[in-house]
């Protein structure tokens, strides 16, 4: 990023300026009320799919205006750059920033919800085997999340930001050179060389292998750390599930890097289709492997691993159509930039995951029944709370694009809108969980003791959604 750009915190903590017709009568200049009804007017950028010919585009704020050359002698010579300026503005009843956020966040929300929903399906099937197996899977999933998501989540977020930034700079360069879209169909399908993508995929492969080795050879040690002794009835199924899930770490990390790339392109539909296909396969294979083939918790793990390989394959095939997956050389400076940016996010992920893992360990030490109830509670909570990550991804992609292009006022608007939508979503989900938890928990177990244990934690979990 260029050195002349201001620090990001200077942009985020300075309220955005708005035109006079977008403020309320009682609002002060440059300070916007939290919810402003006067803002519900949208401006959309419209880019035609044909060559613009003599029209040279310039980006002004949120509008795409075309400066047309006028051959009228009174208005100047054709090459003088003078002439009439016409703009394409579409007025609507929704704020344009909200539309941008929702267009990215809604498909991403469905894709992100698919993973916890799959875990819910696994939990539901395993819960009908027995409370011991349900508790064992809960411990294994907690350990798996601690090892894998500690680095996977930072990689996903960094990839989204870096790809969005690089794509914005490439687009900005094309606009300055007068190129909006390629004129020939052959150029439309030409692959783009983006070092941020190949670097992310290379790091994903290395992280996946390291996680697979750690989970495979360290499963016994990790079970001891979680307080599952060798003579515990949860020990054998927990180790079995964790060891089998380790085979899916490489595809899932690569799939996350690919998802971050698509989200950097502001394409959240492709990951949605890929993750959806993988989850459908998982839901179909779960009852076959668990009950028909009588593989128990091992069958649930195998079904999940197969679905992860399918998701990664679909994403890589689609990404390969747009971007060169392997760069001619790996830039050490770019890898260092990934690692520097990822260090802070890793500390944040470590704080969250260690807290949740400690809670799981304490529940596991209480016995199979409390652990099974805790697992139901945490899975339902995660399925709802992780949907909010889609909003963060949308804001991240838009913020990286506007910041790299110097649209600082627009970047501030994105931050304020994301905060407003986040508050609304958090409150709504807390209400939904408060009302529906009793009915949802009954889908995972018929054991009255387990259900009672799960309901005892909802009063703590519900407010945390905010």
C-alpha cells in the first residue's frame, strides 16, 4: 500500500461527511445521527458490457460519469477534453452503502452458516447414538477448532483484504488507462496473475499439512490436556473422531483461502454453491456411514472429510478459470506481509479459542451428561453467531477496496453502516435464540438429563450474541 495513505484509524474514527440534502434539519455538519431516514437514497454504478468507444470514464465518488467528446466547434476541439458531462444515477429507497454491504453479506451469511449447520447435523445424528458419543464428539470438535481455526481464520481474513486491495489497484489502473472491459471474448477468459492469491494458497497448503500432523500424532496428548483420561468412556470415540478429521485439514484450509479470494473479488455466490454442495453430500453420507455401515462417530468424521475435499475441489476449479493458481516465483516480502498481518489476528483468535476450549474442558471434567448438554448449547449458539461473520467479511472487502483507492469518506460510511447492521443482527439473533432454544435442543437428544443440562446454559449464551 502506498506510503502517502493515511492511517486507517484516522479514517475510521472521523465521521463521514455527507451532502446537505442527506442530513436531517437538526443534524450538525459532518456528524450524522445513528439512523438517518434522509440517507435512503441509492446511487448505483452502471458499467456496460461493451467498449465505450470515445467515452472516457472517470470515477467520481459513488457515480460513474462519462466524459463525452463533443465535436461541436463551439465546445472545443475533439481532442481538447472539453465537452458535456453526462452521469448515470439511479435513485432508490435504500442507502447505496447498505446495498453494497448486503449484496456481499447475504450470500456469505448462507455460506458461513452452512458449516455450523453441518456440525449441527453431525451432532444430531451422533446424539442419537448415545450421550457418551455426543460428549466425545464435542471434545474432539473443540480440540480440532483450537488447532485449525487458530490460523485458518486469520488466513481467511487476510486473504480477503489483500485480494480486494490488489483487485482494486488493478481495476484503478485499468480505468486510468481508459480500459473498462476487454473488447474480445478471448481476453474475457484470460487468467489474471495475482501474487496475493498464489501466496495465500501456498501458505494454506503448508498450514494444512502442519495441522494434520499435529492432530494425528498429538491426539492422545490433546485428550489429556482436555481432561479426558485413558479410562474415560469418551476417550476412544473422541480420539477416533479427531484422528479421522485430521485428514481433512489440508482441503479445508485450501478451501478457506479460495473462499477468501472470491470474497476479495466481492463474489460470495461461488463459495456459497461450493460449500452448499459439500454440505449436502455430508448430510447424505452421515446416516449411511453412521447407521447403515455402523461406523459410529468414525462414520461422521469420514463423511465430513469427503465433503471438505469436494468443497475444495469445486473452489479450486472455479478459481483456476479466473486466476493463475501458481505464480512463477514466491515473493518472500509478500509472505512476510501475510505473517505480520496474521500475527495480530492470531492473537485475537487465540484469545477466543482458548476461552472456549477451557469451557469445554471444564464441562468434560463434569462427565458425559454435562458435556453432551454443553455440546448442544454451543453448537446452536455457534450456528447463529457465526452468521454475523458474513457482515464482517462484507465490510472488510468494501473497506479494503475504498481505502486502497483513496475513497476515505466512503470507507467511513462503510464502517458506520456495518456497525448499525451488526447491532440490529445481534439483537435479533438473541431474541430468536431466547424463543426457539427449547424446540431446537429437542432435535439433538431425547435424554431428559442432557436436555436439562443444555437449557441451563442458555441464559449465559443468549446475551453474549450481542
